[in-house]
C-alpha cells in the first residue's frame, strides 16, 4: 500500500498544494500575510517526504526476478517506480515553496 501512496499520492498532494496556493494568493496579497501560503507548502512537503520515505522502504516479500508472471512484473515495476516518482514530486513541491519564499506573490 505504501508504494501506491508514493506513486499516486505524492503527485496528487503536489497538485493539491499548487491548487490551494493559487487559491490563497489573492487573499494573501490583499491582507499582506503570506503565512497561509507557507503553511500549505510546508504541509505538502511534509506529506511528500513521508510518502517518499514510505515508498523507499522494502516490500514484505522478496522480488523474484526470474519469474515471467505478468502480475509479478507489474509489482516489480510499481516497486521500482514508487520512489523516483515520489521523490520527483517532492522536489517539485520544494521548488514551488522556494519560489514563494524568494519572490513575493504580490509583485504584479
């Protein structure tokens, strides 16, 4: 289950963070307080790191690479792709937060 959270959950969290940050930009600029933007990005980054670490942990069973069973090959593919996908989207969320820290969202 943790592999699927890394493979599907982290991109969904990254999309949610991006959507919430976009929705919060106008209220943050009107009140001149970007605390909510930082809170959204921090929460998303914590979830992303958690899902990435969980995706990195080894599975319950050892992977039998000699088997040519399609289900076994799919499980191997999911296990192999969960960590890189999760790490990539966690880095994307960190880059989005870096842009909020460096650039004021109210500059326009």
